[in-house]
């Protein structure tokens, strides 16, 4: 499949058992065989499970846990969601079980707030952008790479019990943990000083990306 030109709108979708679980519109920053790099600012259109949206608005962790039960049972509804609070820069290499997310303050000096390593199934490119599936585990990394901590290990364990994360995914995540930590310790990929991510800023001239009409189709090439 052809690469996406800078500025193109793409959609990152989480697809589980043939259905869209979430979708986020992004703008392409750079696309190459090494990685697809995309970004979004507050206001970018998305879709998310209504239980997850309710948990974000209320801070109620019980609702968030219910969202995982909905996922496991296949009983969920999607609601409109707009990205908020941060600017996101997303690094998606092919054939890996993780992506790297950099979160920036959207105002003022636009400084880097934190890194996230998001563990997920390898991306599959589509005509809309790319599909993956979030495997519930994250690694939160200090902006200067001075330290890190694992996040949502309880949700990951719940996902294992519910059958959301199967044995194959679990084995791949265990291997990916070491790969991600090695990349951080060695200062490779987006963590490299000469990659320029710590001083990156989004283009104010790009219009806010919106979701295409075909966002729920899962038969896309």
C-alpha cells in the first residue's frame, strides 16, 4: 500500500473480533517503511465506547472496568469523542507489538510532558490509515528518559482473565516489554536526541482532522 503524504488525515482504529472498538483521526507527519508518524491536537474527532467516555468524564474507575467486560462480551456502543488536553505525536513502526506516544502541552511553550509506550497488536494499514488493538498495558516514561513506570497492569491482568489478551498476545507483549526498555535505555528511535522529538511542535496551520464516513467499515483493504 502506498505511503501517506504529510498532512493527510488518517484514522487509527482499534478493532476487536471484527468490530471497531475505537477510532481517532490524525494528521500524518511522516510516513516511511520505518514508521508511520502522525499527530493530533485537542478537538480532533474520534469514536470511543460510551462506558469509557463516561469513565473519562466522571473519573469512575468502576465504569472503566465495566468497559472491559463490555469488550469481552461484545456488547458495546460507540460515542463521539474529541481528543483533549494534550497534543499527541505517535510513532508506529511495522510488525511491532508497541507504539511510542509523545504527549505535549498544547499551549505556551508546547513542551514535552511525557512519553507513553502503548502495547498493541502490530498495525495493519488500510485505505483509511491503520488498524491495531490496544492490549491494555502502558509504560509511562519521563520526558528526559530519567525514569519510567508500568501503567494499567491491573487492567492487563483483567484482560487476561476475560480472554481479551490471549496467550499469543501475552507472549508477544512479554517480549515487547524488553524491546521497549532497551530502546529507551539506548536512546533509539523517537527517543534518540537527534530525532528531535523533545523539541517538536505541531503545525498550527493544519485543520483539525475529522473522521471519514467509512470509519466503521472493517472490510477495507
